[in-house]
C-alpha cells in the first residue's frame, strides 16, 4: 500500500478568509491522522497566505505521525524550520504571484547551494526532500547532494489536456521512479492528484507515499475529513 500524507494548507485558507480561529488546521491534522494518514504536510509560504508561523509550531507539537514542512529555500523560512525541527522538510520553488507551486525545483544548476542546505538540515536530524521534475539530471543531482527523498512533481500528468500527453507524462514519472529507486532515494509524489487520476500513479516504481491537499480538502467540505482520507486510502491500497 502507498501511504498518504495530507496537506492541510487550505484549512488555514478558509480560516484566514475571516481572520477567525476556525476551522483549525491542527484539528484537521489530528482527524486526518486518526483516519489513517501517514503524515501531515503544510507549506509555510513567504507571504503567509495560509499557514502561519504559529501553525507550524503547533503542528510540530500536535502531530503524532510526521510533519512535512514544505518551504522555499529562503533564509527566513530556513531559520524557522531549524527552530521547529519537523520530521521532514520538502524544498519547493516559490513565486509570490503563483496560485500554487507551478513546477519542480531546479537543483541541477544549483547543486552546491542545495548540497549545503541538505547538510544544514540533516545535521539537525531533519530529513530532506526535494520537489523535482522526473528528469535524469534532477534525480541524479538529488542523489549527489545526498537528499533523503525526492517528491516527483505530478502536475504535468494531472493537468494533461488529453490521454496521449497524460500517458507520456506518466511514462516519465515511471522512468524517474526507476532511476531514483536504483539510486537509493525514497520516492514520493504530489501535485494535482485527486480521486480520479490517482490509480495510474501507483505504477511508479518505489513509490512509498503521495501528498494530497486541495482535492482531499475539497471533498472533506462535503463528506468530512475522516471520510475524505479513508476514501483516498482505499484507492491507494
């Protein structure tokens, strides 16, 4: 079975819309865990559009499985992550004007910078994942800089306009998974995954976990967080 990490960012989005204290991202995380989630994901963006600093510290104290802090490689956020000490950090690209993360991080052309960053986190006992495209250059670089995990960007697959492009994107993910697995990297995947496109993703070799947020939170609005998590786990089993 492939594990499910639940991204609770958009619980905070709804809360922030009114500036109140509810819905509470921490409560959502605990319900997701109880329903079987393997971990909780949150993205502390530089503009703080959803998750806030206090949320990250509260989640670290409350989460019983593992906390994955998604983040840009900016010094401000790095400093916070080193104080929080989550189980895992996932380094992602980030542009202030984007609605959501638009693609994989380029570690190939910045390998020295990210090798140093990997060591900074690992020296504090924090695992490091890089959110990258399923390209040989990026995957080999992840191994070279001694990342623990790679998260393959599935956005091109999820947003494909037709079946031919979708299959091509899936084939690239499968090839990328094979390479990563052969290099000893743990393989996860995420972005744009939902209840309709998740099944083929299970073909990626060595895939241990998927990270899902928007689709799951959207369904939870109608059926509740517990049912939304359990329904996704059924598809992953």
